[in-house]
C-alpha cells in the first residue's frame, strides 16, 4: 500500500508537472527525438509538448539546451525547421482564436491552482502563446550563429516568400479584393460583370505571401497591443481585441490604465522575443556590419507601418520615463527602500524587468544604421550633416520630430529622476545597502540618442535649469565607474556625451551656475566645495585622467576637447580648478609622455587652447588661473625651445636619478640600523630647509613640476579600445596656489629654474644617435620619435598668447611684490589681476569653432557593440539567452571570481549565500 502512495498523490494533483518535465529530458519521446529521428511530420503529436509542457521561461531554457538545438541542427535540420514552423503556426492561430487571451487569475488561490495540472479538456491559450514565444527565444539564437551572415537555413525557413494562387489560399480570401483593387481596379470591376472567354484564365493570378519572419513581426506587434494580454480589457472595442493605443501616459497620451503585474510580465516576454530577433546583428563581424545588415532589424525600422511605429515608440518611451516619475506606492516600491533588501529577495520584479527590456529595445532600434537604414548625408553651410528619414529608420526619424514642450519636460524629468536615484544609492551611508539601478547604462545611451537626433530637445535641455544637474550626474557616474574595467565602454560614451554638450554656446553660459545636487564627499577635494559647474567639470575630468593609470586613455581627447570647448566661458575659477588645469598641462608636457605616442602632442595643443581661450575672453575674471600660469613660466619657456635631444636628456636624467635612488635604497638596506640615526638627522635638516621655503608658492609649483618628471618616468603600453598607448597616474596635487595663499616673490623661481636647466643640460651630451634613442625605449608600440616629427608639432603649438601674457604681467607682479609688505601683497596681487586688461597688447580674439563629436563608421560599430554587449550581459541572468553561442560582433571574456565583499557577507548572514557568478567582460567596448 505504501509503495503506491506517491503514485496515488501525484496522479490526481500533478503539481508543477515535474514528472512530464523530467521525462522530456530523459525519455525517447522528449528532446532527444528532435535529433535522433529524421523528418518528424508537422502533424505529429510530438510537437504538442513544446506548447503545453512549460510553465515559466526558466523551464524552457533549462530543458532546451543550446547543445540539443545545435545537435539537431547538424543531424536533423529539417526537424528544427519543422519546430519553428509548428510553433509559429500555433502562435498565429492562437492570437486569432476566440479563446485567447485566457482570463487572468483573479486571486492568489486561483493563481496557485494555475500551476496544477488540469485535465486535457481544459486549454490555457495564454500559456500556449507564452510557451511559443519562449521556445522561439531559445531556438533562434542557435539558428542565427550558423555560417555567419550567409545562413541558407535561416533564409529558407524565415525569409522565403511563397507564391500562391488566390483561389487556393483559404486564409487570403478576405485580402484578395485588396490586391485586385490595388493592382487594376477599373479592369477588375469591368471584368467582374462580363464573363468573356478571354478572361477565363485570369483567376489563376498569384500573389506573393509574406515570409514567416514578416508574419512573426506582425504577430508580435499585435501581442504588444492585445487587450487582456498586454492591455486592460476595459479598452477593448467590441470584439476587436487588438487595439493600438499607447501603454501609459506621457508622450502622445494622457490616459494611464495603471500598472498590472500580469500585463507587464507578458509585455516582457514579447519584447524579449523581439530583442532576440533583433540580435541577429551580434552574429555579424564588425567589418561586415554595414554591408550585411540584419533582415530582422531592417524590416522593423523600414517596413513597420507608421501607426505601429509611433504607438510602439511612445509606449516604450513612456514606460521608461514613468518609472522615475510615478508616485504609486506598491509593495515592491516600499520593499526596495529597505536596506539590504535585494540580498534577501533575489531577482527583479516584473516592472523593473519591463523597463529594462523597453530600454534595450529602444537603444537597439535607435542605434541601427546599416545598409539602406543609414542616415542621409546633407550638405549645410557649416559642414556635412546626416539625418534619418522615414524610409531609412522610422524610429530615429519620429524621435527627431518630437517638438512639444510638455513632452520635453516629461522626458527630461524622467531621465534626471533615474540618474538621481543612482546617485542617491552611491551616496548612501551604508555600503551595498541598496541595489544599483540596473538600467542606468541604457538610460544614458537613450539620453545620448535623444540629444543627438532631436536638436530641439538639446536646446530645451541647455536652456532649462536642469542642464547643470545633468552635467553633474554624468560626471558623477563617470567617477563611479572609472575603476571598473567592464564599464570603461560606458565611460567612453559619457565622455562623448559631455563633448557633444560642450559644443553648444548655451552649455557654456550655464558653467558659472552653482551645482545644486548633493555631490558625494568622496568626489570633492578635501577642505573645499564643488563650486560652480565649471569647477566641478575641471576637477572631475582631472580625477578621471589622474586616477585610472592610463586604462582610460581612449577618452582623454574627448574630455580635453570638452574643456577646450567650454574654456571661453570659464569665469571665476577656483584655486583648486585652476591648479588642476595646470597639472594636466604639466603632465601632458612631460617629455616622456610627449615622445611616447604620435597622438600625445595633440592633448598638449588642446590644453594651450584652454589657456588661450580664458586669456582672450575672460582674463580679469580668472585671477587664480592667471596667477598659476605666470608661476609656471618655466614650463612654457621650455616648450618654446623643445627639441628631441632636450626631451631625451630629460628622460635620461630622470632614469639616472631613479637608478641612483634604487642603489641608495639597497645600500641603506645593507648598512642596517647603524645608519638610522644619521639618516634621521639628515631628514630633519632637509625638512627644516624645506619649511623655510614653504611660504613660496612659486617654488612649490616649480618643485612639483620637477617631481612630475620623477613620477611619470614609465608609460605602460597596452591596448584599450582603439587607442594604442596608456599613461600612468598624474602626480599628487601640489599645494594650492593663489595670490591669497602666499606673498613670496617670483624672482627666485626664475633663478632656480635657470640653475636647474643648466644642470640638466650638463648631464649628457648634446646629441644622441638613433641607436641610443632606440635604447632609451621612449616610443611605444613601434613608434620612433624623430626630430622632424617633433618640429612638425612643436612649431605649431599656440604658445604666443600665453608667453605674451607672462612677459607683460610678470615684471609688474615682481615690482608689486618688491614694493609692498608681505602681509599686504596677496590682496594687492588679486586686485591687480582682477583689474588687468591687455586689449592693447593681445591680438583680436579668434572666432570660436567648437569641436563637435562627429560620427564615423568606427564609432557607429563601437556603439553598436557597446549596446549589444550590455544586452548580452543582461540576458545572462537568469535565462542565459545568448550564452554558449558564437557571438561575432564583440569578444566575451569571463573575469576571475572576485573576493567576497560586504554584500556577500550579508548574503551569508541571511542564509542565502551562493557562489559568485562569473560575469563577462566585453573587451571590444572599451
């Protein structure tokens, strides 16, 4: 009796249909039949289990492995084709069936009973539709990877159009008059009444039916706007369950049906399959991305009807924006604010998953420019520009056509709200207590696409009072992710966004405004405030460059260009910001940095442009920067006479000092404690000597310039993205100098500098041959600097303006210092620099030509790989949609398991500890 007890309990209840699911993996009639039996007919009952067996997406992805599908594709490809045809046919029939959608569960009890196996006479049409979507999500990525872009199997199954006779196609009976009227309306009407013998062969006219792929996209569009499945039943009109209305209030809609868990989950399922279809791009190599466009994405952006494009675009956009502006109080929203709640409850709620999926689909559609979907290039007065049309990419085109102020306000508030949530999490006192917003990278990419495509929105943003906040949020997020190698691609995108904004005059006018948002203290220099937008922009860019050990050298040009674009609008820069600019200039002018790569002198050129712009446009408004420039006169003078021999001598001098320091350290180690007392006394004397000079700010700056050469003596070579060189961190910041912090004279600086220059020149011979230069190993990645190359950029450095300012103001400041008491000199210098005018000395200010970010084929491919890399990573958990497939657009590299952090400790405490999952690193995105 007891032996039969499990069978007795399982048969009437069948909870979760575990027996059937296990049998699907183990029995001959399960998944193994797909690749062991050839030519299974479409009418075979074997295919029914793919529609009715599964209950969740995890069931499909765990019971159907990529290995099984790939094996079937090799051994029995006709079965995989049959599976796709059967599943899609069932899907099409179910959507048009009157039993679909099934009534959603009305209570918790009914929801629980939905997991229990029902009798064979009861049919859950909604479950069958969802299973059809899930099976396609699992099978299609394996189909896409076959033979790269020339997949004959894929073209035969999904894109082959069949010509059929109008009279023998039952499903086309209602569509026949449309084709007849469209082709030749008059002759059809005249021939309909007179049945002459000459017209008897005409009924054999044929028409081309849509391919399976085209019908699948139409079906997915219908499912996204199906009442009772993805929309409330209350908006259904008569018996027409497909109603193309915007999901939520916002752009193009003022009605809001309210959130619904079941509808959100169903939308996510449909959008996931849509994203899988669009992911055909990731199986195309970057070199052929433009010449072999994806048929799937081309169809969506070029063949989708205008009504469907507008409805889908507004629905996706409103769903994303409303997630930050909604005031609805739900259990999920309240629980999400509980510290460390995400460690107890794993996974994402249906709303978060839907928002993330909407963002991914939006980014993919708005980014697509391949083949005939490429923007049209138009010649303007300034330069050539490109813009989308309704025929190239309808989604890009209609996003660019948004113009209502209330729509711009709605979009900007939502994007700012998402960035604000992320900054609040970063600024939390309890580390790891709140989960990071999972879709911030996609939000940033969407923001970039909007300001790129819609010029009116960009103008609205820069004229609004939130322009400074947006800049601060972007810089803060850059500072947050700069030390994470897997996020360097997004950091690069942020630098291009900042460059794009900095090219607008309205952006420069906002730089004098104070930052109102709460900046985390870890990103504000100790003992100072973040100041104006210009101050925070300068200090943030300095931190990104100075603390990343050259791993982000691919974004240096964009960040420095942003400073050059904004420099004409700098006013009242703080002491900290002024010194940060000078430190960047000093590091870029270091001989080892200049001679290590062919592109490095360009950064020095841009920094000189920053100083020149301040001099020409706001000289008297920036006394701190002006004073810093004057005290660094030696660096500017050396650049004016810089040669290859001079640079190599300086590098050799630094190397000799480094070797001497190493030998001294070795001697100290061998000598032992007997030298400790003598070295202590020597250090005390050196400290006393330095303290006597600490009141001299010019000496401090000169000392720091020398120490820069000591610390930047080796450049680490490596490949980061498309750049070929790296730089080491900048030196530690020197004492903050300004006329208000010191009153010492500058005369002594000049004498000391001359002495050091003479000593430096005596360290080596005046000429170094090519062999010696190669031995020094200055150039990286095969680059060999020559005197001709040095002369080509050294003679073009815009040094004249700065040197003219120094020659005019330095003697006056020296006279001012000599004629006043030490206590009064600081105020006098400040007053003098604030009142100085050099209009009669300086040449006319040049016309402003901001450097805008210009898209190229390489940058488009890079951004496409960045977007799809993010989609790939999101798809890894919990389903692993594209795992174990041969991705060609980017390279997936798995990182080593990291040490446990505080969040892992908390997981162990609450009893939910699990091994750390390896996450991929998308090396092609950087």
